[in-house]
C-alpha cells in the first residue's frame, strides 16, 4: 500500500534511532552492560505474552524490548482493524481517540498512518490520542516515539497530539467531559482472577459511554483460550447493554507492512547482539522467533452505540 505520508519503514527507522540514541548516550561500558542485560530480562519476561500469560511491564527496560518486538506489529494490527471498521463506519478527518493500556504508543502510530492513508492531501487531518498507561517504562518510550513521530509528520498535514495519562481511574476522571470517536483496547487485558471480571467489565462499559453515537470501541486480543473467553464475556455484556457488534474479519497472518520480517528492526536486534559480543555477554536475539515480525494472529472485536436508543 502506498502512503503519501510515512510508511512502516520510516516508523521502524524512528524506533531504531530512538533505541540507538538511548544506548549510545550511556557513558561507560558497565552501564551499557546493565542496559543490555535489562533488555534481555525484559525480552524473556515479555515472551510470557506469546505463551498466553501476563507480563511485568514495569521492568526497567520493558519499553525498549517492547518497542523492538511488538510496537510495529501491534500498530499494523490496529491499522488493519481501522481499515475494516471504516467499511461500515466512517471516521472523521479530525479524530479523537482514547487508547487504554497504550503501551509504547502503537495506537498513535496506527492512527497517524491511517489518517495519512485515507485522507485526501487537500484536507488538514488531525488526531488527538489520549494514551492511558500504568507502566512507566512503556509510557516513557511512547512519549519518545510520539515526539519523533510528530516531528516527521509536521510538514505532512497530519497533526498528532498525544497525551499520556497514568491510571485508568484517574484518566476517566480527567477526561470526564471528553467524547471520543474511537477507544482502543489493543492487547490490554491480562489474565485476571475471575472474581475481578465483573469490576473490569463495568469499567469497560463506563469507558464506552465516552463514545459518540458513531464512535467505535475496538478490542484486539491474543488467540489464547482464557483471554478469548474473557473477551467474549465483555462483548456479550456490552451487547446486553445495547452496543452493536461490527463485522471485522482480518485473515490470520495478515499484515500491511511491505515485508513480513522488518529488516530495520531486525538490524537493531543485530546491533545489540554485536554489542553483547563486544562486552562478553550472551546474545539477546538468538532463535528466529526472538526477532520481530508482522502479522495478525489474534482476534478483533468492534462495538458501537450506533442505532441504540
Ligand atoms: C500487551 S501491552 C499492549 C500495549 C499496546 N496497547 C499495544 O497494542 O502495543 C498491554 C499494556 O496495557 C497496560 N495496562 C494494562 N492494564 C492497564 C490499566 N488498568 N491501566 C493502564 N494501563 C494498563 C500495560 O501496562 C501494558 O503496557
């Protein structure tokens, strides 16, 4: 897909530049060893996600590990979902979105790409994305990547405003009067104790009340049975409350990036491996699955209040 604004490769380049800038600003090898060890620890903790489990996002270098491995894959997934939703509901050129569990800002990346892709070059397009994220290493990386993205987009008639917020409850209070076109829950939910399900579902319902009548709540979940079961409970609950499900069928493995294996992010992995070799550490990225890739391997649900009385 041709994009007149930025393509995935440019986003990958910014992520790689941010990671290298962080690493190269470290003054001595002992601290570089701590950084590389931190990325390795975060990466192995993060792999619990691939096994359907939970992850400790507060580990110091989780932002870097996630930005390399998942950020672009998630942005690609969200972009694909927005493209499908747009077949039944048209998003406005000036869009306001709320990203719950925004992580490193994959939602902002997807929305800015999406606006560039679908608008006309004559219309000024604008997205305001409020990211709600509780883990500081993730929100700090999101702030760095958003800053880079804004600089790249400033001449391109896409204005991106991102506001990182802290906890969900605080965000609900801070955004009391705001109404949104889109609320994203992209791989946000953990595996929870069933006694907490009711409380989480009612918080999700309260958030969806912030949608305008054409607004969409988008949920992306991994394909693991326990997370899918909980997601289906949330969807049934929201439907009982009057929301309507929109059809969003994304083929397994589908991606919009130009290649399956992102070579720029892969090079960032190889760069850190080379630094590990230089400093006498074991390499971080070893087996093929340690390296980032694109593709949709989860499930997608979208709901709207449109048509409800
Ligand atoms: C798997 S990551 C997904 C990040 C991002 N949405 C994406 O698709 O790349 C889940 C994120 O949700 C955050 N999170 C989970 N529950 C949250 C809550 N109640 N409030 C804020 N952030 C939350 C975690 O800290 C983590 O960064």
